[in-house]
């Protein structure tokens, strides 16, 4: 899991998915750079963990089919984009 502080005093253990809802809340139905999602999530929520952890969580959300991706997922956060899955079928 991940360790978080409560009131700057207590250290609590939370599940790996502790920040997932915050990441998902930053995503839209339009592709955005993963680095942008991570940096906005950290800034808006004052998250003390680093971008590598949140980037890993984004990749896990893609593997769970909770996000869609384009680009090179196995590279840095600047090399792929993410969006929320469509609720309707997409035609190309």
C-alpha cells in the first residue's frame, strides 16, 4: 500500500488505489498528456507522493480498462495520453 499522514502526526497505511479517484476526477473524455493529469492532481490536492507513483497508478487504471490511452504507455508520462472511456461506441 501507500503511506499517508493524517494531521501531520499519524502515518496511516492505505491501499495502492488510494489516489485513484483523484486521478480519475482530473480526466475528461478528451485525450490529455498523462504528465498534465499527474501534475494537476498533485497541485490541486497537495499530494506529497511523487509523480512516478501516480504515473504508475494511471497505467494500472488503463490496464483495468478504467482509462483509455494513446501513445507509448511503457515510456515516460510525456509519451502517452489518457482519457475516460466512452459510454457509447466509437466509430472511426
